């Protein structure tokens, strides 16, 4: 059986390249496999048949690159959702548009069974929760593209931590990544939530106000997204420190876990994952069972799009459970929103956020 997919938004992550990840000369001009379109192309049974964007020039460039017929390139997502019968819809627009595009797709005549939405899930917790609720009502799987969840190495590491207990009870985590919190650091926070299988309960944050994306993307509209970090107490008692204030060119994505039975160090930029087992009161370095080599951008990140699209196909086939659902993505978003609320109110913030605070938007590209 062949499934039909459509994409809303024809920018970098959809299939035309991402600054800092791909050849700058190719971005916006050539098709890039590490993308939603590239992911669909790598599957056996999903065909990308339609795309939509409000920018006609970008729409045509994308359509030519990915061989989308002119009559299936739609100006505006509403037109595509009204005209097409789609099994899957990708949402590849800026995060402040995710709520509208996901909700519209779930309620549309296109009637997709799966919506594959870019990270972060939304700009506000209330928007994220509405997206989850609407998709549940429509019996639509909402998959959020936190890429690390779609790498075999991280999925195996989660089994080692959660199922096999190689760290015992995790007591402390230190996480570090580049600015900005929404655009980039959502990855490290989702990895934290994924490995701990926990939710934040209390947050204390600091926001720098610095944003590299505006200049790098030559953006004409300002956003709230910035560097930041803080302290987080998870609902399982784990104490977490987060530093995502660092410029891209000097940053590394690192996480350090200390548990009652071992410790773990992950550096995804330098390709180093190390594990120590606590044996007779001493930490002894051991290999991570079932994991050969560290996570790398070159192989694992680029392969994550094909893996994610394969997961979309499995969901359409009814042979898998969603392992990057909207509910999980909301857990990292509420930490970020908590950092902002804490910084600007000079207070500690409890999670779940109370009613009005769930509606506070943190806009990002």
C-alpha cells in the first residue's frame, strides 16, 4: 500500500537545508536528504504528493527540487488540506505557527492519520495541550520531530537507563548546549526528559536575551527566543542544572548523569559517550552494552529523518506505538517556559503551570 504525504512549509527542515548543518551554498537551492521530504523518500511506502507555503518563490523552488507537480503546490496550507486526501502531514513552519497548522490539519478534509510536526511543539503550553487534545479527538497520531528519539543509539541508551538500570536511581544531571532555548536547546531538554522518563516539578531560570538565529537566518521578525538555563527539580527528585547560553561556534551538546549505581557522560558534538559502573565504592569505566561508538551528527542525526519517516509508516501500518508524542514534547516546552517566567518574575516556578501562565508564548524561528 502506498501512503500519501503533504508538507506545510517548504523551508530548510522540510527539504532545503539547515544553517550550520549543511553546505551554505546548497541551502535553499538544492534538496537535502536530512529532512522531512528526504525522510519520506527513504521509505518504501510513503509518497510525498503535495506541499504548501505562503511564499510562492520558495514553494516553486521546493517543488522543482523534489519533483512535486505544479498543480499540487499550494499557496497556503488551507488549500492543500481542502484539496488533498493525505495519510500524513508534516508541519515544517516556525514554532509560533505550529498550533494553527496542526489543529487545521487534524480537523481538515485531508484527514491525516499522522501529523509529523517539527520541534519545539508550540510557543505556549496551552497551544501544545490543545494540539494534543485535538489530535486525540481526531484519532490522529501527533509525532514531534525531536530527532534524537529517532536514533537507534539513544533508544538503546534509554533501555539501559530505564529498563536495565545501569545508573541505578539518578540523583543529578548537568546539561549544556548552545543558545537558543526553543530553537536548539529543546533537543537537550527532550533528551533529558526521555532518558529520565520524568516531568519537571520546579524551575528556576535565567535568560540572557541573546539570539544568534535572527542574524543567521536573516530574519525580518523578532522573536522572544534566547539563550538561558537554570535549575530544575524533576518529579522523581532528580536535580538538574541546564546551561544553554553558549554561542554555536564554541558549544557542545553534553549531558552528565550521576546515579546510585553508575555515571554517564555524553558529548554529542565531540562523539564521546562514556559510562562508569559503581563497583565496591569505585567508579569503573565500562562499555555501554549494545552501543558501538558515540552519537554523531554526520551519521545519526542525518539518519534520524529516515528513521522518523519509517516510524510514521509504522504508525500508519498500525505496527508501532508513538515514541515521540505531543505529551512528551510538552514536558520540555514547560521547562523552557518556566525558565522565562522565573527570570522575569524573579521567582521559582512550579510545574504544572497554573492556568494563565500556560498561555505565555515564547516565540521562535
